C-alpha cells in the first residue's frame, strides 16, 4: 500500500477547496482591502445580484448567517410573538432556534422516511388556529415536497419560508429551491455546498415588500441612515465573505455535479450490502450536501470505516424535539415515529467535490467490503 492509500479521509475538508482557489481568493480579498469599504460595499451588492440571478429570485439580501436569514425572513413576513410555525424535528437545531429567536412557537412534525423531509400529510394534520407559517427544510440537499406543501399553505393562508441551508443549487423540475415559498434562507457556513471563510447567509424572495422589509431589518430598521422605522438588528453579510462567495458561486454547479457523481459511486458500492443509500427521487435534483446512509448496525459500521481510515459523522445525533432546550415543545415523541426511527440509523459518509478519484475508489472498496467475512453484522 502507498502512503496516500492509507491516509485518513475526513468527513469534511473545507481547506481542500480553499487550497485550490488560493490565488483567486487572495485577489478578491485584496480588492476588498484596497477598496476602503468594509461594510455593505460593492462586493455585497454584486454578490447579492449574482446569487439572485443564479437562483432565479428577484431579490437577494446578504445577512450574517443562515440562522439570521431564517430569523429575518420570519420577522419580515410579519409574524408576531406567540404565532406558531410548523417545521420538522429532523433538522439542524438552527431551524428551530431561529423560530424561537423570532419570538414564535415551533411546532415540529414528522418526516417522510424516503425523502427525510417534511411529510405534507403530517403538516396538514398539525395546522391549528395559531399556525401562521411553515418552514420546510431541504435536508441533506434533498428538496422537500414543495408542490404539496405549497398547496397546503395556500389552502390555509400560511406563509412558507424554505430552509435552503443544505441545498444550494437543488431543484424540483428545473426550478431551484428558494423559489417555491414566499422566501428562502441560505447559509454559507464553510462546509455548505457554497461556503464562506466564516459566517454568512442570504435571504431570497420575489416579493419586493419582503425584500425591503428584510433589508430594513438587517440594519437597525433603517430606511434612511440613522433613522429606525422598525426595531431591527445588525445582521449584515461581511464584505470579505461576499468577495470570497462571488469567486465560488461560478463553480457551484460543477461542484454539485461532482457531489452527485461521488454519491452515485457510493450507492453502487453499497448495492449488495445491508446499508441503505439515500433515495434518488424522480423529478428532483439533489444537491448532495451530505451522503447519509441508514443501518441498524451503526456502531459497528462506523468502527469498521474508522479502522479503514474513513471518517463519519451523525447529522444529527439527536432530533431537536429531544434536545434539552426544546423538548418542552414536544413531550410526546410518539407523534414523530419516522423521526424517532431514522435518527438512530443514520451515518454520514465523506462527500465533497475535492475528494480525488483515488479517495472515492478507496471509500467504495471499503463500502463494498462491508459484510464480507464478518461475523458481527
Ligand atoms: C447550517 C444550517 C442552518 C444555519 O446556518 P448557519 O449559517 O450556521 O447559521 C440552518 N438550517 C440548516 C438545515 C442548516 O444545515
């Protein structure tokens, strides 16, 4: 075996991408340094226009993080303290934290076990007199059933905020996520499909009023400088982050295609094992942010991969309704049987566009070898 064939492959490797783009990023960062404008300058304005164009939205407003993008979107649609917002428990805690931070009450519903996203049927069943909005999450890069969710929302007069933090470039038909609901929220956390070198996020919408309201809220409620019209906050996308993101945006489609190519190779390698690969749902283009398999033998499977130099992770080890900060909203886990069943079985494998063909081949070989000559599975 050569040295490279035994090197440990981590579950994520944001430095690998930065290394390849060092020159372009340095140029972009230097341009910001020389501009003398470090807050809401040209880099942010240009990136907002680029991202709106890429995603097919009329407006895009850069903000400080994906969590803030959700908070600002919830506030922009005019939700009031005590309003209920329906989302899922099988998500990053940020989704539910944002709903609480916006002063609303999160109501968590179950997922569809195939897409692992919000189950539209469960959504309909949990709508009550205080329900005001819905936050579907395109988890792992798999688009949620937006057509069904939107028809429920329209029937009940509810607003929809798409949590697109894991799904940059994901599509239903030829329409990108973030264009189905009233508003979409993206994160640029470094390991996301489009990642900054720090925190960042963006709100997208076609509604000029929502765009204006978000713009106002991100900077103290200002319409003109120093005059607050509504109580706002400071949540601006950083000029440096915007400059880096502009360099990367042009590469996103190619990266996503590479992610799907690697995912297809893993799925083939796992075909004759007892490990379940993510579903490939007809009519949707998966952004393959995370490749999450299911197994009843999680502990042993993770150990097997670790021993073969392959890192894994859990997204997430505990659904939000079970976490100490949030379980008061949902004492009854029995209402979420699919969420309860799924979280014990999931394992995330390394998946990022910078994985080399040799690394992918090695991972595939190890995956296909699971269950061969092993008594313990
Ligand atoms: C990452 C993430 C967020 C939060 O984004 P931050 O930029 O880290 O604040 C929200 N929702 C989901 C589903 C995420 O994966």
